[in-house]
C-alpha cells in the first residue's frame, strides 16, 4: 500500500510531497469515481463517524447485497472491537487535507459476525465540501495463508520424480512442483490458487482421502483432458494438505485398470472415432441415454447421432450442430454444453456434455472423448425458478417483465411471429367485486378472465397479466384497422358473458386500448406498451362520457 508520493511527517501522519495535488479524498472526476467503484481494493469514505461511500469490493467483503446496507451506518459497525481504538488513534494524527496514515493491519467485521484481516491506509480529504476520511483496504487472507504455509513448504522438493502438491484447508493449491507440471501438463503459474479438483481435472476431497486411510487410486485429467491414473497419498497438516501423486498410467495392466475405473464412473463416457462411429461405451452412458451399448455400436455405430437433442430454450438442435458433430468436424473441444435429449422411453433428460479430441496434435479426423452427466433435476429446478420469475402466480400468464421481453423479441421476428398490435385490457369492475364479494371471488374473476383471453386469441398471440386488473394481448402478424376492431369486439363480447363466482353470477366489462405496430416501428417495447395503456385510458374516458355512469357488471 506504500506510495512513492507520500513521506513521513513529524506528527505521525504521512504527508504528500510538496502538497502539489488536491486532497486525495476528493471525488470530482467521474472517470476516477468509476475506477474506484471497480477497484479490487476496498474503498470507504466516512464523515462524522458514518459511512458515506463504499465501493463494490467493500460491500462484498462485509457480506452486504446492496450498498444501502452500508451507507449511513456508523463506521464502528464494521470494525472489530479490538481494532477500534487503534483506528481512532491513527485518524487523530491526520490534521491537514492530504495527510495519510502509514499502512496498518486491522480486522473488518462482517454483517454475519465473521471477520476479515485487512491492511488499511487512511487519508484526510473532503466529501461534498466537508472534511472526510478516505480509507483504502487490502485483503490479507492470502498473505496470512502464505505465512502459515511456510512451515511445511520447505519440505516440498521440486527435484523428486513424483508430483507433490500442497493445498490450503479449503483446497486451494499452494505448491505445485516440477513433477506435477509434467504429470498434469499444467504449469505451476496456472495451477497455484486453483481449487485442487480443477487443477487435477477431477472431483477430489483431500479430507475424505485422509479419513479413508490416506491413499486412493484415482482417474485425473491433464490440462488438455487426457485421463491419468494416479495413486494419491494425502497427509493433513495444520494449515492444509500435502498430496504425493504417482502416475501409474503406464504401469503393467493399466489399460485394464483404466477400463475398470471408467466403467465405475457415474459420468457417461463415449469414444467416437473420426468417422463418427461409437467404439466404446461405459455403463453410465447406457443408463443415462437409455440405450444399450450394443445398440450404440452395432451397424454403422451412428445411433447416438439419431437421438433428438434440444438447446436450453427447448428448441431442436440440428444433428450437424450438436457438440459431438462439431468436435468431429472442427477438432474444437466443447466443455459444459447443456443439451436435452429424448430417451427411447419418452423421457426428456438434460445433460452437461464435454467433447474433446483424444489426440490433441490433430485438429480433426481423430477419435474424440465424449463425457456427460445427468443434470435433469438441476435443469428442471432452474426452469421452475425462471417460470416463477416470469409468470403471474395467480393466472399463470406471463408477467410484465416477460411481456416486455416478448414485445422486444417479436419486433425482431418475421412473418406470422412478428408483432402486429398490442391490446391493453383493463377490467372496469374488479374493485366493486372485491368490495362486495371478497377478494377470493376477485381472484376467481381474474382467473376466469385469463382463461377467456387465452381462448379468444390466435395460436401465435400472447396473453399476459401486467398486475391488478390489467391484462395485455400481443397480436402476431400483419393486422389491419378493421381486423383489430373485429378482434376487440370479439374480446368485449367474450368478456361480457356471465361468469359464475361462488353463489353469484356477474358480468364484467373491460376497457381496451390498441396500438398497431408497423413492420419498421422504431418504438421500444416500453414505449409500445405505454401507448397501448394510453389508448386504453382514452377508451375508458369515452365510455364514461358516453354513458355517464360506471359500467354494469356487478354481482347479481
């Protein structure tokens, strides 16, 4: 945290040489403000004992979701009690604009009560014209980890023939010797600070190995995806683990051992040759795909290419575009692609798929390794959350956010899927029904209206609920003024049909506003929806002037 433009002052603070610049606490340059907001160091400004600014790093460090959870709070809420006195003492030494403390260590207090060791430098400056303190914080977590690891790193030797890897207690790599570089084809510069599982290309829990006796035979993967059979011995130290990894891939009988390990994996494995034929299948692949190994390799061995596949939007994938076909054609690997398949039993299954050439020296024409895992439960849960976020819970119709997104997509569509008009529908008597029959009947009315609207639109049209008593329909395709007038009349007739709510029969009435959308319409989705809303209010105003009383349709 030391800076060349600061020197020691006799009063215990540190002053800028020559004092030629404005106070460091000023925030007048917008570009500087943006830089500070994105700084990896924590930046805090406090005045009169309260936080007036905290950058994104500080918000994350204290465990807050939003800056508003930090702003306006007493500074002492975020300083451990053991550090408060020393912080105040250093602040007291700052007397002039631009004075800076020396870097000092302290303890940051998170909202959940946990702590974070930091190094802090405080500058006296201004904020919105008043004196304020500008604090720069640096996370000391990795520094502490490195200091603790020094006790055992001296025992790790780079010249031995076996891979020696050290990790923290949380599994981050802190040592990666020369033999590890050779075994895993990964330089130490990229392996350090990686999670151990990512570094060795496999799920690996050092603590579990220690509990299981300290030694395990595992299939790891090199940086380019090649399988490696490794015997791993794990020892636990005070600050982490030491792994001694012996490469047994080339030992006697390793091919049989590799096959046994591959067959025991939960992950599906296929080997596909350069012509696209499946040549090897493990049991997990049979189970996940619902197809026997014999069926996958018999004939021309291309049965896997005939399995229907879908992208995350549930759109069919052309057989030439799925990951296996693309890797065969280009030699380019794919990692973690999510695709859906239809099994022979009719069940839709979602997979996370990786494809890579087995011979990394050739771009294409070589056999490829296809690995995949069943993530159906995870994908279905994700889709369920997405549905809840984009649909109205009462009616099941798309909500406002989904409607705006649909309008934006429809503006870019062609033909029958292009947006032709937007109808904004407001029920005129929902409040009266809620007041007279209760909100349960009001909810039933909204559900009945939703069903009525869905039954009244075309196959490419979309119905949504914006909230309260407001609905919208997106009319697809080219539509004339006369056609839309007929469309509105049909909606009004259908909505006016008697509806049974509990013991009451009611008639409802709606005010409908329409805005037509031309093929080259330059309005945004929000502007189009706003214009339809304005048209609805114009319709409602006309009805009131024409009839002089509220619309009928209450309970009877």
